[in-house]
């Protein structure tokens, strides 16, 4: 990961495979706003989920970048593609 996260940037949050982190509506990932950064690749974030009226916003704490997790079963974030 060459670019470091900063507060206010949009990232993609992937919940991993734990049922407790699953996103509603079969979302593969959700957009998230970085709210605090730790150690260069770990961030707290506000996660926006497409689930009307049932907690459409979540908080993610100490979420690592994909490059820093052992495998994709752990929650992680990535930069959105620049298409």
C-alpha cells in the first residue's frame, strides 16, 4: 500500500467472513468514510450500508488495510478503483 489513509477519505470496507460483520442485502463491500487513522494502515471508519431504516450507518474500529491482514476472512478496507 503506497498511499496512506487520511481522515475524510472514502474507502471500500469488506466485512470478511464472520457472520457478525456481514453486510445487509448481500453487499460484497460498503463505502466507508475514514474517521481516524492509526499506524499508517489501520483506521476507524463510518460504514454506509444499504439497509433502509435499520441502522444504515455502522462504525468500524481498528480496521486494517487488505495488505496487512492474513487473509480476506478478516474485515479490511481497500482504496476504491479509479475507473
